[in-house]
């Protein structure tokens, strides 16, 4: 498993639009404070049968490290109490463990090939 940060948008972007298309709406307040979101990705080695036919691609899942938070105040875009998706900015041991237990392990159980179910599975993380 590995983590990767992605920026929500770029500082400047070029758009090729038709005459009847509107320019995309940018939701950040300032181009110097663009939000980031982290994804947790789980992959494994692909598995093949005796005829070199792929039986498991090795793709387990991509999980965004986000949380649903109720809006404290109302605005033009939404009412107060509406659930908003916010990135988890501080990835602690508890957050990492929670995602591993509640997201990664169930995905491995669902997607792992049944003929290799009795083998030991090692989860290897990078040095993050």
C-alpha cells in the first residue's frame, strides 16, 4: 500500500471550449492556497494460471482519505448541516489503522483469488 497527495486544481489552466460552453467553476478562494487530498492505493502482484491467463490483475483499490463533516454555517452554495467531503489533513496512526482495517482488508478479502486464499498475505507499506 502507498499514499499519494494530489492537488485539487492547478494554479493556471488552459481550457478549449465551444461557443456554448461555460468556463469551469473554480472553488478555491486563492490560487496560492489550493487544497490537497491524499489517496491510499493497494496493489498486489498479478496472478496467472498455467496457460498464462490472468486470473487476478493485482488491483485491490484506491481509497480517498476524506471525511464527511456537517457544515457549521450556511452559504450561497449549501445550507448549514449539509454533509461536506473534507480531506483528512493530518494522517495519524489511528487514521491509518482505521483505513487499513475498514477499507483495505475487506477489499483484499473480496478481490483476492480463491485458489490463493490459504496463502499468507503480507501488507507492505512504504516509509511514510
